[in-house]
């Protein structure tokens, strides 16, 4: 994941595990203290370590050596490894759950990754946290950074494609749980400033968000921030935020099951 070698240096300045998201992930994974779990695309390990506090034996993989080095510096409690999601370095059926947060849009194709995850799962849940293009088109950020949001949404797999890839990988069932941004969100990913628009004026915040760090031009960022600052000062931003409110959630938890047929064991 070479793109994250570029933004990894200051990543942890603004990116940290949000306690509410971590708690929801733990519930969806149904963590058991004596079982093993894997975080695919773990980055610097923020959510891996947050989930490890809920129990279990944890492993984390990422393509970025820089991200894994940062994770190793935080804790040796997790078995960190540089690896490709399409070729997981594990034996068959050894994990009771697999986690992947805000990373599936970086995979060249979903089905090979989901097939590998299915292979290493002994039975249990794959839990994804992601956003769909349809959700992203509702972000009020499109008013200020239209090209960047369009490019970002374009690279996100649709819910239909996620379902199809999970089905192709033989997952038995898929459950969808919409997630809406809270005002005190601690992990400053793309739409974290839904109710705090001023954070997008902070270069440190933007540098930890791949949409701004990798997809937005300097000219678009400068012009968008200028308009955003003006609208914050006049109060017009409130109307913009309200105009883009929706009932479909800002992100999604996708929970897929691998059910083992005990009659065949």
C-alpha cells in the first residue's frame, strides 16, 4: 500500500481509534478471550490495539512497512506483519474473526481478498467498516472539494459490489449496519468533521486523510478552504450541513459470516 508510505509519517497526529467505533466493532466480532483475530490493512494498529483490549489474541497485517513499523513501536502485544491482503501468510482456518476498517478501497479487487479471509477464518465474522459511493455523494464536503470527493467516491466499492464479492468468496450471510458521524468522533477520517467543519482548515488533519493527501489538487484545497472559512465566518455552513443530512448513514459496518457445517467435520 505505497500510498500510505506517503502519508504515514504524520498519520497518528490525527488518526486514533474512536472508542465508540471500536466498541461496535468488538460487538460485531463477538470477541472471545481465548480466540485469535486478524486485522487486515491495520495501518499503524490503532483499531487493532483498541480491539485487543476487549480480549483475544491479535494479528495485524498491512502492505506498508512504515505503518507496521509504527505499530510495532506502539506494542508487541500484537503479532504485526508486512503482508499482502491477497496472500495472507497464515494457515487455513486459524482465526475466529477478521477486521478491516477503512481499507477495502485500497485493494485492487475485493474477491481475492475476501477469499483469503474466508480461507483463514475457522468460522465467525468478517467485519468491515467502510463508506459507499452513494453515502459519500451526500457529504457536504462536495460543496467545497467536488473533484476530490468525486475521485474518492469513485474508488470506493459499492455495497452491491461488496455483497457480490462476499458471495463469490462463499460467505454465508451479510448484515449491514449504517453508522452516522457523532460530534465527538476521535478518529479524524474523511467525514469526521461533519459537525466540526473548521477541522478541514487544519493542514495536519488533511494530511492524515487520503482524499486530501492523495487525490485533491493544491489549487482545489486552497480554493475550497477559502470558501469554507468564509462560510464558517458568516454562519452559512449550517445551511450547507443541513442540506446534506440523510437517513442512510455516513459509513457502514458490514458483517459477513462464515458458518461451518459441523455435520461435515
